[in-house]
C-alpha cells in the first residue's frame, strides 16, 4: 500500500517561514517573513488531515479549495496546486501574505481547534504562487473570443483589479480609471512594504496591462472625467473606489500642526519607498524621524502606522487605544510584531484633546471596561481624575474610514447609497439601482479586507458578463 502523504500533524509540528529578527527588520521596509523552501512547504502541507467538511474552506471568503491544493503541494505536484489555487483566487500570493488568517482559514482549521497548531495555509498559498511566478507558470490572459463590448472600472484596488482580470478573460475590452499615479489601491499606497512588497502588486498590474487591460492613471472620476461620460463610453461600469474619508477627532487643539491622518502618512511613506520626491516628507510634516510619535487607534491601520514610524527612526512610538489588548480590532500577530520592533501600547487610554501648536502632547483620559453593549463588547468608561499628558510631536489619527459622498462628488443624485454612505448594491450580483452599473469592495461593504474585495470583484465581473450576454441576446432578436 502506498505510504499516506497526509495527516502528519501528529508527528510534524506547525512551522512558519522564518521571521527576520526585529533589530534587523526595523531598519527597512522589506517583508518580515521569509519563503518556505520546497521541502518545508511539502512538510507543512502534509500536516493537513484532509477533512471531509473543511472548515478552513468554509471560512475563506473565496472558498479556496484548500485541502486539495495542500495535498498537491505535499505530493510535489506544485503546478497543479497553482492551477487549482488560481481558479478561485485572482491574487493568491497577495492573500497568502496579508489575509488575517488567524480570523479566517487558519483560525478555523480543525487541527488548530484540537490543539495541534493550524496548518500554515497562508504561507503555503504564498509559496505556491510565488513559485509559479518564478517558474513562468503565470501567463498573460488570452481570451478564447474577443468581444466588442467594453467595461469601465473606477478604482484599481483589489476589487477593481480582480474584476478586470475576470472581465478580460471573458474577452471584454477593459479600461481601469485610477485617480492615483500607480495602480493597486490600498495594496499600493495603504499597506506598507513590510507586509506586502510593492513589486508583488506591480507585477499583477503589469500582467493585466500586458493582457490588454487599459489603465488610465491620474484620472479622478468626478473631476477629470464625469461619471456620466464614463457610462457613455462603456457598456457597463464598475464602481470600485474604496473608502477614503478618515474618521476625525474632536476636542481642544485637534487642528494643531503635527496632527495628521493615517492615510496621508502611509501614502507618503509608500511613495518615498519608490524614490518619489514628496514635499511633506522632506519638510518633516509626514516624517517620524527623530520624533516622539503617538498613534491613536487599535486597528490594522494603526499597527501599520506605528511600525512605519519605527522604520523612519522615531525616538519613541506609542499606540493609544481606548480598550484593552483582548478587545482591539487589529490582528494579534501584527500587535506582537509591533511590540517586538519597540512599539509601546498604552491600553485603556483615549485622547481628550491636544497641547501646543505645533502639537507637544496628547491629553489622555484613562478608561476602564464597563458592561457589555448590545454587540457583547465591553464599553469603555472614563476613570475620573486620572488624566495625564502624553508627550508627542507627531500624532497620527488611525480611527478608520468612511465612504466619500459619491452622489454629491459625481453629480449623480440617482445613485442609491446606504445610510452609511456605501453604494447600495445587491450582495450577489453587485448591481446598483442604475442600469449596467455595479459596485464592489469597500465602497459597497464598508472598510473590510483585500480578500473580500477580490471576491466581490470576481462576483461583480461574472454578473456584468451575464448582463452583457443578455443585452447582446436582446439586440440580436
Ligand atoms: P481600494 O484598495 O481602496 O482601491 C480603491 C481605488 O479607487 C484606489 O486606488 C483609489 O485611488 C481609487 N479611486 C477612488 N476614488 C476614485 C475616483 N473618483 N476616480 C478614480 N479612482 C478612484 N486588508 C487585508 O486584507 N489585510 C491587511 O493587512 C490590510 N491592511 C490594511 C492597512 C491599511 C493601512 C488600510 C487602510 C487597509 C488595510 N486593509 C487590509 C484593507 C484593504 O486594503 C481594503 O479592504 C481593500 O484594499 C479594499 O479594496 P477596494 O478595491 O475596495 O478599494
Ligand atoms: Fe486563507 Fe485568505 Fe488564502 Fe482564503 S485567501 S485561504 S482566507 S489566506
Ligand atoms: Fe486541512 Fe485544517 Fe482544512 Fe482540515 S481544516 S482540511 S486539517 S487545513
């Protein structure tokens, strides 16, 4: 009988690719995790118990066929593993790097639940497609039939790019309109290089461009071209613009110099990483070097800001969060990485106001956790008389994002939005109330994750193809 290649979790322990030492990694913006070598990837994939009902797959937003590509990897059939993996995921090497696996696939792996340590699904997924790129298995898109219809996609984040990939495969002419100077959305200018190196995003954009997708960069829809003009040029349109309105802080001194938005700070840092000449970095406005930095917020954006400030050479970096560690929204893995790099977390602390202009400190209110609210989360309550001033000469606000007012900005009052300002669209077809107009990603679901934007983009693309098929059939009658 052939030797069973799988179910090795009893004898083989969980192992991640090597993580660079904190002292070494805090001087650069390169990714902190290394790559599996072939033998290690095979060994780790072989730990999977090949569940009949794979909870990992059920909790992956793309329903990736995880047990099958793990088995193919474990048995050395890597090209087939790649083909299977890319059948459900447009950018597996990106998800393998930045999905919060502890909350999705890996957190629900049954061998994790039984105390043996999860299969390192994300690292294997990354390994498979990184190898595919190295081996030349990732090919340009060659549609079986070229179609006459064209689609316009507004926004080149993961939602827009995943849709572009699928629509081009269906033979459609695809144009992506992007207000920024580089494609990729938050994968390019939000998420720092130490989580996702920019070459990984650029090669995907290039693959699409070389496959016939047209990119119109530096084109702000609503300003450089109207939404109606885009509708007039294309047979269907996808809105994939993300959410960019930063939640703000009130209180005395909130407008002082030296208090900046997380998205401006991270965008600037990513541009500097490309060698761009950014004035706000040169003049110190968005540069943490030599400064006492306080970041306000407890989500992934705050984690990215504190770790960027460390790399820019801040003298101290503190993160203020109004709840405790157990109740923070950011990933525990990223929090640990930040601590290793020298970030200090000041839990149960909320800003009440700011001192100085330019800012010299944050007035901090100490909090305790009270009774759980309707969602079950404990509500922070102020501890009277415990206020103090935290010294700071750069304060970064990382309190989350809301949608911009698209109907107002684009002069399309008939585009329906929800009471949160997100574009109202069907959650399966992603169709909005306007004929031939679809929406996906953060602008439809609110600030979320790359993997959800990819899923939405793929679903929206399929619905757009069905819509165009139907329109063509009606025209032919
Ligand atoms: P976006 O990625 O925001 O892309 C939208 C694009 O539309 C942008 O390029 C924008 O410039 C463009 N655009 C907007 N308006 C216009 C217009 N009028 N005309 C033309 N173009 C326009 N998710 C994870 O899964 N893992 C992480 O580790 C992670 N880290 C994050 C860190 C930060 C700092 C932030 C802010 C988010 C992070 N996220 C992470 C969330 C993730 O990046 C988003 O959920 C995802 O990028 C949403 O994709 P999208 O395509 O909907 O929008
Ligand atoms: Fe896990 Fe994300 Fe990959 Fe799905 S896409 S298997 S959630 S890492
Ligand atoms: Fe394998 Fe874990 Fe998925 Fe089960 S839940 S199929 S053990 S990866």
